C-alpha cells in the first residue's frame, strides 16, 4: 500500500476525491450549504438586477386591516360572496381561493351561486396529517371551474424551495388557475390599433402532468420579496376603494396574510415569514414568465464533480504550495461567479457547495500527497546529503521522479572511498561497546566533511565510507563535473586535516588512533533507487565505483610521497589539476580492467586562497 501511494499520480488523487464528494452529495451532506448558497444568491440577484413579479398576478389579502374591520378569522362565507360580487364587473381572468371550504355552512348556496356566475373560480384542496385530501363542500366544488391542491413541503431550514405542480394527476392551485387563465385568454379577442384581424394574447407555459402519475416537483425561483406582488386589502376591495379595472384580465389570488395565519418562509422572508398565498403567486409567476428554476441533477452532477477534481489535480500537479493555493482560490471564485451568472441570467442552478468542497478536498488531497512524497523523498536522501541539497532536490523533483519513483539515470560523478587502516586488528583489541562508540565518533566526522562539501554519503560498509559528488541531477556542463571533483578532493583533504584533532582526543581517551586511505575517481555511473518496498536506498552503480574502491586499497602500497593518503585517477586529475598539486604514482592494472590506470597522489593545494571562504554548490 505504501508503495502504491508513493507512486500515486495526481489524477488518481483527483479521482478519489471526486468519488468521495459524489458519495457526500448522495448522502445529502452538502445540502445545508446548498440551501445557504441559494438564499444568498437570490438576495444578491435581487439587489443587483431588481427583477419584478408578473403584472398578471394580484393578491387580495386577508390582512390585519381586514381583520380589524370584519372580526376574527375565519369569517362567514358571505364575506367571500361579497368579494366575488364586487369583482364581477372587473372581469378578472381567474380567481383562486387559498382557503379551505371543507365544512358546509348556511352561506354556501349564495357563495356557490356567486362562484358559478363568475365561471373562473378555483378552490383549494387541502390534506390531512395522513396525506389524504380534504374534500371541498360538494355544492361549492360543483360550482367552481376547477380545484387545486395547496400542499407545501418545506426544506429542513423551513424555507420552501420546491413545490409539487402535480400530486399524481392532481394539479396544484397555481396550475389550475393558469389553466383557467389560459382558457380566458384564448377566449379573449383584442383588436390591434391598425388591423382588422384579431390576435390572441400570449398563454402561459403549463407543464403537463407526468404520464406515470408520479409527483411533478418544480424548483422555485424566488426573485424578490413576495410583498412586491400587487397586493390589495380584502376590506378595501369589498368596500370599493380599489378601482375595478385593477383586476381586469388578471389572476386574482385570495388568501390570509395577517401574522400567524399561514406562514411561509422564503430566502427573503425568514424572520418574520410571509404568507402562504404568495407561494402560489410565485409558482404562477415562474410558469408565466418561463423562469422556473432548472437544476443540474443526477449523473450530470457526478460528472461535474469528478471533472472538477481531475482538472484541478492535473493543473496543480507541479505547482508550488502557495501558487496552488491561489489557483484553488481562483477556481472557487470562478465557480461562484459562473454559478451566480447562470442563476441570475439563465435560471439555471448548478450545485455550488459540492464543487467548492471538491476543490478544497482536492487541494487538501494534493497537499497530503505532496507531503507524503516529500517525506518519502527526504527519507531517501536527507541522511546522506546536506539540507541545502535536500531542498534543491524537492524543488527540482520533476527532473528526478517519474510516476512517484526515482528514475535511473546515467551521469558523470566523482566517487570517494575511504577506509580505516588496520581496522580488523583494532576491532579485536577493543570491547564491542567501546568500538561502536569510537567508530561512530569517527564516522560522524567523516560524514560532516563530505556533506559540508556537497557530497552524498552513499553507504557505510563497516568502517568504510562511500561518498558521491554530483548526484542526484546529471551534470550537463564540464565545469560542473570539474567542480564536483574539486569538492571531493577538498572533502578528502578536510578529512585528513580533522583527523589530527580527532586522534588527539582519542589518545587522551585511551582509544586507538585512526589512519585512513582515500580513493577518488571521476566517471560514468547509473544512479537510482535500489531495494524493495520494505527497504529502499538511493545509490550509484558502475565501474567508477569499483575503481574508487580499489584506489582506496592501493594506499597501503603507496606509503612514500602520499601525505594525505589520497589517490586519484587521471580522469579526476584532469578536473582538478589547476587547483591541486599531484604526482604520478605508477600505472596500475586494476583487477577487472584490461588497460592500466594512471594513478596520482595528491600533495596539496596550489593556492589556498582559492578555497578560503568558498562554499560548495549543489
């Protein structure tokens, strides 16, 4: 599993995050945030664009003033008879009662007569706690042009965002009113100013019921405060204070608006709520103006979430953390703007909480994946090279990693081998615990010298140390190869110089003295990660490593004219001859090589000032 994660591609991270956010979406985790976003966008749209409700819809409100004049609600039904009689001369196109007439009263015959004379009255059908319809008084139902349900199911935050246009084949009050309104318009003939042919008024767009008989839900598009719909007091209309022409060819809704009678919560009315009669007005407005809200749902949402995650993962795969954060913030801002523009301009609602959550989760996934990759990469190098080189490796990791693994590369490096002379006899004459402490003190000093000069400690082989200069990035210019070789020689001389103080300390502690031999060779190697999932190391392989190891062993044979116990090949000397003094030792035929190798002993630096204050470069 660790190896699988280590080689994970950013697209895999995006795919996992996309699937996760789809699951959260299906579980409804995003829904509260979607509700909040809907509210805020509706408020912002109203503030910026000021959309208005359809002028074809008016409301006659049973308001506080009407209650003061006619007394406590509910009223005797003769009040509604008076209203219909007052409206008759105005010729409204349709009249709807957002009131339940479920129990017979003595006023029903007169009301039924007024309803029949109007010919365009729609009555409301309610429901009990079991969801069963509450029947209208038969006498009134027979007189009415139609009827419609007023069932309302709000969301968890009490706001109504969806409404059933049909419950099975049963239309809502708003749909029934529009059907009556449509018939009235189709029967209305108007004469244009300069024509002899009549034209028909535009009829509303009424969706048909589903053939399967399933419920037909519409997403509400609340465009503004409900009270901005033309509203008149019931008492004022009955008393004749409102001009009859006000209602001509209009849809008239009659319902209570007084506080507490029929509360309705919308994005614009949460504290206090508005009245339920405006819900049916809003439904009709959405259908008349063809601006009911369309939503992206089902498989399209899943496709959107996965696409967002994959695009962000791919686009940020090589970005620095700060730049990646800016990309994510820009993507969130762009998502919000696009969603708002489609909502305000095209009545299309794209999910916003889930996409923004997907962007954030993808960003966090990439951060965690990068952190894991960084830890893995550092675990491979940090103990062998300087912190500066470790940081450089991370910055240039795209050159080093391929599909999450260190790719094998051919490169020219300088390999340094050093070993303690006579270690076997020393180990035989010192207690194991003291031996380990003595050896670790020595190795720590060796490691510091190597890493301080830009080298990588490849491995410890007992008392021997193998170091490489010039990894992990291939050198493309000869000056870089020469610099690696100089740093290797400088590290070797530094080791020799620091052995003096170290041996003095060992002498005071009664511990063995240390004498080392060093071999240095510059040549071609193959560098990469070696091992398996349970243990993995970065190392170099090739003949260059073997030559350096054999040069180190040859120091036993070159005791004279070798003050630093450093032997190098001609390839290395070519890189350093301007900086170090060397003398040829001899031509040696190294084991495993057919041609003789010219070997040189380092005698010292040519110009000490060249090295004072100089820092190794990665």
